[in-house]
C-alpha cells in the first residue's frame, strides 16, 4: 500500500504559474525580434542592471578573469572538466557510423554529424553555476560542434570570474556576459552583433526554460528543464540524517524545487520532518530550501520494494538517490529517471558538479520519454542510400506497386522510370 504522508503543490498551482511565465516570455521574444540589440540592451539593463560597451568578452578580459582566480579554483575546474570530458568521449566512442548491404546492390547507412552551432546558457543569479559550463560547452566540444556561443549573467553587476573561466576552459568560441530570456533570445533569434545558433542548451529558471520552449522548432533544444527535482528511495538501512541532507541538497536550488522521500521505513518517514527542521536551523540557504520543502516536499510510505519501484517510475524524477541495502536491484528494475545515484557513498552533488555524468536532465516527468543532455544530443544521425542498376530495377517494381496502393502517382513514376531505364521493362 502506498500512502502519501506529506503532499506537495497541486498541478493547478503550477499550471497558473506557468501561464504567467509564458506571457512574459512571449513579450520579450517579440521585443527582441523587432528591435534586436537595442531590446537586448534594454532588457539587460532592466533585469541585470548591466549595460557594457559590448556583451561579448574579449580574450584579454577573459584572461584577466582567469588570472584573478586562485590556482586551486582553476585546478578544481580542470579536474571536473577532465572527468566530464572522459565520460563524454566514452559516450561518443559508443556511437558509430554504419553502412550495410541489405540486399545485393542496396547499400544503406547513417552518419553522425555534429550540429554546426550551439548556444550554451550557463545560469547565474543567486548561484553562479560554474558546473553548467562543463556540462554544455565541454560536451558540445567533444561532439565536434564547430561554433559554441556561451552566455552567463553578471553576478551583482560584475562578471562571475569562475563561470567565465569554466566557459573559456571548456572551449567556448564566444563568451557573452548576458543573462535571462534576453540571452536565449539573442542566441536563438540572432541580432546584429550575435549570430543565431542552430541549437540552444543548458538549464535556467522558469523564464529561460519557457524561452527555449517557445523557440523550439526555429532552433533545436536539449530538453525543457523545469525546477530541479530529487527523489530519495530509502529502506530501513538508511538514516534520517542522510535522507534529509540529500533532500535539502537539491531543495536549495529554488523555492519550487520538488524533494520527495519514498521509503519503506516508517521510522524514517516519521522522523524526517524533525531532522529537516534541525538541519534547516543551521543551513545558510534555508530561506530557499525551507520554502521548497514546505510547498513541494513529499513523504511517501510504501510497504514493499516493488511498490518503491512502481512509485518511483510514476514520479519519473530528475535525480533519484537509492539509499538501500541492494541499490543495483533498483538499477535493474527502474525505467523512468534522469540520473540514478546508487548507494550511500554517492549523491546528486557529485553528478551536479564533478563526477563526469551530465547534470542537465529531464524534469516534470519527462524522464518517461527522454534522457538528459549528452554528447549524442549534439549529433544528427542522418541516413543515406546507394543502389546499383540491377537492384534499382528490382526494388523499383516493389515501390511502384506500393505507391499505387496509396494513389501516389508521381511517387510511382519515380520508381517506374528506374525500372524502365535500368531493367528494360515497360511499366504501366
């Protein structure tokens, strides 16, 4: 039996919030479409109080920011990027071009071609998201993308040195100090000073996610990322301290970040609220995490491990931590998740910052049908075919009859022409 001991926000509440965001973003995109750079500059001044002579950072400005950082910070960034590059390269190696002969004289194949240009959004605001530069810019670079533009907002009116360093070290070709919807609009629509890209990637707030959604089709996107989510699966081998720590570790992202405890342990279910209150009392980001837990936190008690799996797959969370006696049992059975963290020795922060897997992941139950950002997202798998004269005469007869079934006369003539020309037959 599955019992919800603490419910989260209702769908109606989140739908109304989405409507307001959608209207705001529509107006901004229309403004940038109409006024280009002038609109971008006005929006940057309005939202970020940032009006530089140029939004694109020069190489000298980038180097000065890198030089301003302690050597340990640069070393740590490079360590994280080495892990992410290593995993991305292994993923790319698993993808290969193919060509097979399906019938004598019929060759079919596919090629994996990198997207030509990508715009990477690296969030800022309250938290300068240094790691997002690795996840988007570096992964695109490994995929072979030729032009990478990266945007990040100023932090309290100044460039976030560590974020800019990470963007540059990851291999961005163009680095812009520009944030929010105006950054997404500039990269997606293009202006007089920023050439449009073919694809937009990277996480962001609700307005950034909505801008990507509205531009999808005109450009490609990685996925529609909502507020960060975490799901803790715990049995009686877990403890409330670790469960609470890992729930709050993601709840601090924002006041609308869902954090869910799914457990077969009544002991943990009944003590988690007190433990979260204890930790919030000393957590520096409690102003955010407490609101997220109050409004979007959930506690769900199950009787069996099978119920844990079925409920976890229903929730389809972005991050899933498995704090149980046999974590890989869940790896073998679960199907809906963005990233899985197996055992008490790992956690979402590792995946977010350093371990090598990508942290841009599906939210709002999108894990039912997609995975997260990875090197393959930057590759177009395109097909081709090549047919010999003898094979085209044979295939053409089948194609002709199949076109006739569908009443496609011009399609049929394409096939009939080949049969007449290469098979020596009169086809009617």
